[in-house]
C-alpha cells in the first residue's frame, strides 16, 4: 500500500512539475517560437520583427524566439527576392505562447507571399508524453520487482513432511 501511494505521488509530481517546484511569484512569461522557411526557387532576404536581415537559400529556415506576457503577439515579417528586390512581401504573423509558428515564403516569380497558419495545439505537453512513456516501461518492472524480489516462503503442505525425512542411505 505504501509503495502504491508513493508511486502515485511520484507519478503526479512528474506530470505536473508546477506542484513540485514553486515559482518565485514573478511575472508569468510565455515563450513562443517562429520559424520562417524559404520555399522559393531563389534566395530570399527575410527580416523578422525589425531585426537584422537574413538571407535564406531555397529550403533554408531561420528561427526566432519571443518572450511575452499575453497569450500571443503579432510579429511583422518582411521578405524580398535577392535577384529582384522589387518583388517583396510584408505580413504579420501571430506567435502563440508555448508553440512554434511556421511562416512559409513562396514565390511564383512575380509575386512573393508569406503564409502564417495558426499552429495546432498538442493534446499533451512534451514533459507529460515523456513521463507517460517512461512510466509505461517502468511500472511493469516495478511490479515484477515487487512480486519476484520478495524472499520465498515455504509452506509445508500435507504430505510434504515425507520430503524432509532422511533418505535410507543416510540412516547408516
């Protein structure tokens, strides 16, 4: 019974680290991530949140992280083709706390487009998934250790006393 209660306690603390570690009472910041992927045939110069311009080759990506207090922020993205700087696009992507927003830059030669779909939310967090996967392999081993690790108890049944009698060759 004590082992079961201890297992439930550890299991609960692993799924909710906030119960095990208290915060200092400071502001509750959220972190969001933005990945910009170039899916054009040529190189593109990208500027995220008025930062430094980054040149992305076809298939290349750049990442940015943001810390904010609200549940989401709007991040401006501007891009232009290096071969023809007149072909450019500007868009604003919403970055949500705790998720990775992926912005895609595409071009058909004369126009450049930036798309930012809303990221899908995961059903469980990564920490919970790792804990469940670990517990899925650990709990059967704990049960086996509990049942097979105990010292065996020998019970004498009716008729077992004959096994304890000395053999005829030992009587001499």
